[in-house]
C-alpha cells in the first residue's frame, strides 16, 4: 500500500514526490561512484515551512561547525530512542557553546555494505525515506527545545560503505562536504552510540595483529563517543556500565591493546528513565504485526508511524 495510493494516514508534512524513487536513484549513483561516503540530502529548520523539494539536495554547512553529531544506525526503522539521543546531544552541546557563533549539525549515517543484496525487512531506499521523515521530526522537536533551537543548523542524510567507526570517521573527515566549510577549527565528530556499541568498539577480535592502538588513535584524535547507557538484563544497570568505563580507565583498555587516555574521549549519559517505554526495532515490528498502532506511536515518531502504515512496512514476520 504505497503512500501515493492512499490518504488514510496523511503525513504531518508534505514530502518530495516519489521519495523512495529519489533515494533509489541516489543510491545507484553512489554505488557507481566508488566513494566511501556521500551526503545524499540535507534538511534545515527553514525546510519545515517550505514547499517540498522535487529532488534531493545536499546543503553543505554555511556557518562554522563546532561539532558534527553522528547518529550511525541501521534505521530499520528510526525510533524515538534515536530521537532522544540526538535531542539530548543537541541540548547538552548548546549549553556548552553559549556565547559563540558555533552551531551543531546532525549526520544520520546508514551503512550499505551489502547494497547489492536485498536488505530485510526494509530495503535501503525505504530506510532512507524514513530517515528523511525522521530528520523532519527531529528538527521540529528541536525547534520546541529552547536550548537546541539556536544551535541545530541542519540534518544531513548520508550513506557509507565503510563497516567500522574508525573508517567511517576517516571518510567523513576527508569529505569535501564538510572540509569546504569556513570553520576556523577542525570539526569534531561526536558519535551517538549505545552501551552495546562501546563494548564492540573495544573488542580485540576486530583488531588482528594487536592493531587496536594503530587503528583507533586517529579516530579518537578527531572523534568522541557519547554513550547512552542501556540498563537491561544483558548489559546490567547504570552503575555496572559506569563501572565498565572505570575498569577501562584503570588499565583494562591497555591490556586489550588500547590506550587509557581514550577514556577521556568517552562521555556516558543517562538513557531511558524509569517508566519510559523500552524502544527497539524488534518491538516496532512486533507492534506492526499485531496492528497495535497505539503501541507503535510510543516507539516511533508520528511521521514515521504514518509512513510505515502507508507503505505497508514490516507486515511480514522475519524469516
């Protein structure tokens, strides 16, 4: 049930026509380029009140950037947990830069390592379309937050073929899209991650021949990790997750081949508060299968909810 064939669940905002087709063509062009990173389009606060564009338009920053907030995910689909991570980072950043002209920018990054294979349960163009809607919803939510309203210049939607954080960071740093800004200082990349990702980054199995320090030194020179704690049965409570970081500081990171000083480039922040909905892509798919639309609205934004219903996504159980 494509969006063009039904208006039962109208979108909150107008979208470019044939959004999925636009992203399909953009992906094909990207694959032919052999580039490792490309921004496909950008949205800024003014785009929320403008007529929808008929094409995907990348808009390089037009003001000095202090930080690039990178939200790297499979976005299958983008959820309210993603939104909370971005809004929290925007708010904290704005409080730390009051009084200067620097602005923050959000990069939504989708890795398409296996772009020639049909990804499940939602194809890459569909995920990119949901990222577009998510970006609209994020800008709208940020505009209602006094702290972040003045500091979010825009949201970029990009793809990469790099599978690892250090390689993604390098590709972003080398991109003309951001190097062409008028920033007087290097742009610091801040990766918005969950605690499970922090565990993977320091897993020595990803660094053969004791190469962790060589691989991650350049990454931590230009990047920081903002880690949202994820208290649950698998990862323990907040206290246990903070204790893990302290273990790294006390020598565990050196033991596995890293450097203790990297811990100074890691920030742990509070995750889901008591009583807040547990959000996951699995729960989204379960809600859709059950046609529990009230549950779905607690997991994804209004715009993404409408898109999932209009496009008939996640209606088949994963095999």
